[in-house]
C-alpha cells in the first residue's frame, strides 16, 4: 500500500504553482483518496491504546495508589474517634496526661503564687522588724531605754527600801495576832510536811519494791546470760579445736610443699652444675681455637712481610731500569728542544713584528675612536645640560605649584582651625551652660534632700516623742521616777546641752584652750528671767511692771 501523506500549506520559498510532471524540485505527487485506508473507531482506539499502554498503565497505578491513600486517610480519620483501639487508647491517655499536666501546672502556679505571697509577707515582716531594730538601735532611743532602765532600778530600789522599812517596823511592833497567824501557818506547814513525809515513805516503799523486782529480773537475766556465755564458750572451744586442726593440716601441707620445693631446688642446683661443666668445656675449646687462630695469624703476618720485601726489591730493580731509560730519553728530548727553541724564537720575532703592526693600527683606530667618543660626549653633555635646564624649569614650576598647594592647604588649615575653634567655643559654651544647669539641679537636689532630711528628722522626733510620751504615761501609772525619762525625752537629736537647732541638739564648747562643753542652765529662774527680758505680750509686760495707763 502506498504511503499516504497530508501536507498543510507549502514550504517557505516554494513556488505556488506545481508542475505537471510531479517530481521537479523534490515535490511529491498528489494524494490519491482511493489508496487511503479508513479505520473504524474501535480499531483506531485499540491501536491508540496499544501505543499509550505504558503511560495508561502508570496512570492507573498512580490513581490506584491515590485511592488507597485516600481510603487510608479516611480509615485513620474514622478510627481516630474509636476508643477501643490501641491508637484511640493511646490518644485518650495522651489527652488525659495533657489535662493532668495542665491541672498540675495550674496547681503549681497557685502554689507558687501562694508561696510568693507568703514570702512577700515574710519580707514585709522582716523589713518591719529590721526597721524597728534599727529604730531601737538609734542613740536617742538607746538613751531613752537606758533612762527607762534607770527608772526601773530606782523603783526596785525604793521597793527594797520600803520592804526593809516594813521589816524593821514589824520587828519592833510585833503583836500577838501576827504571832498567832505565824504559829497557825507554821502548824499548817508542819502538818503538810508530815503528810508529805508519809506520802514520800509510801512512794519510797513502792519504789523499793519496784527496785527489788527489777533486781530479781536482773539476776534472772544475768543467769540466762551466764548460761548463754557457757554455751557460747563451749561453742568457741569447739570452733577453736576445729581451727587448730585446720591450722595443723595447713602447716603439714605447707611442710610437704616446702620439702617438694627444696627437692626441686636441689635438682635445679645439680642441673646447674652440669650446665656449668658443659660451659667450662665449651669455653676451653673456644680458647684453644682462639690461640690456634692467633698463631696462624702471626705466621701469615711473617709471610706477608717476606712477600712485601721481595716485592720491594723487584720494584727497586724496575725503578733503576726506568731511570736509565728516562736519562737517555731526556738527552734526546734536550736536543729536540734546542731545535724547537730556535724555531720558536724565529716565530716569536715574526709574531712580534705582526703585533707591532697591529698595535700601530689599533692605536690609530683608538685615536679615531677617542675623537669620535669626545665628540659624542660633547653632544651628550650639551643634551644633558639642555635636559638639566628643562628639569630645573620643571622643578621650579613644581616648587611654585607645591608652594601654591601648601599655601592653599595652610589657608584651609587656618579656616579649619578657625571653624574648630568656633565649634570648640560653642561646645565650651554648651558645656558651661550644661554645667550651670547641673550645678543648679545639684543645688536644688541638695535643698530638696535637706528639706526631706529635715522632715525625716522632724518625723522621727515626733515618733520618738509619741513613743516617749506613751512610755512616760505608763511609767507614771507604775509610779516610777520620771526625771530620767523626761531628761532623755528632750527634743532634738544628740546629747548636747545646747538649744535645739535644725532638729538636733548640739553641744557648745567654751572659747578657751580647755575645750570643755558649756553647761545648760535651764531652770525656773532662768525661764522667768527670759520672760522678763524677752516677752511678746506687751500688755502683760506693762501690767507686770506697774504701768497702768
């Protein structure tokens, strides 16, 4: 069947006209529809399927794999919700563990929060105790506590004096009622002592009975212990006999082992003597061989010397023969050399003449070369001078350019220095302004700190006065001596005798070399004098002085 082919359009560059003979320029004949085979659809699809069998098979495999994977995922999604499978149980355990861990984490957080609150409360209490301890450690509070202790001591002393006075008064003014009371109390005390003695006796008898019972128990325990000790001693004696027998058997085995070792040692010594004899014989044989070798070597040395003497004589004879032959040869050579010398002298004279001619020619050529060289040097010198002048001019121009560049750089440096100076001046001005601001801020902070310190001192003084007032009131209720407390509870920090100044009570020294502290003269008289000399109530002052108008 002829090959069918369908052409779509024509190739680029081909003629649109087709020749009638059909084979010009490689063109194919027209298609004959009667020779075209038409296939049914089923056969066409079968052929197409056979051609695409591999790709279709691969596609079917991929589709089957995708379907299996989809079914597997669907099964996993379905099984995931089942509780009677291993995966479901594992998932339930994981979820339960997760819930349990979350609950434990919440409990831990709650415990941590509670612990933090507890620790914070402990810190607050510790800070409060520390503040109280520091407050009690201040000099003013310590002085006040010392004064309080002094009041307690004075109160105790007064109580002791009162007791002593009462005892003395009762010893002087005894009455019968007191004596009767004392006697009745003594009788009651004696009766109580008798009852105590009877009870003590009964207790002693009970204790003695208990002790006797304990002693009997101890005796029985000792008897049992003694019997056990006897049994233990017998067992120890039996074990000791067994141990002695084992030691005897061990010693006997050791003796037998020693005997066998000694016998082996003796056998070793006898074998060693035999070996030593063999070694001695071997060394004697080696010594004989060595002496024989030395004698042979000595004999060979004598023979070698005789051979050398004979060779020397033969060499001497050969030398004499050679010397005689050389003498004859030397004579012949001398005659030949005289002839050679004469020829050489003639040749030398000829060469000398040639050399003189060559020297004259060379001198002439040298003179010419020298003249040419001088001319060349002159031209080179002129060229060098011209180049030097050119270089000097270039150097001068370079110097001028360098000077100009240097001047520009100096001007730039001056401008830069001027700008830097202006910048530094501005920077210094800013620094001075910042310094003044910091100084003012520091002064403000110092004033604020001084005000806060003064307020703190005043607050501490008020707190101390409240504490001192409360203690003084309680001491007054207890009928203590309040003079040390009032003295210790004066206003101001410090233990000076001067007036309160700035929340403190300083000390003032006399103006001499002694440097002692000035006393404090504060009493009712001085207060009255102060009221007379310094008064703010002018109306009251006029009335006190008698001016009634």
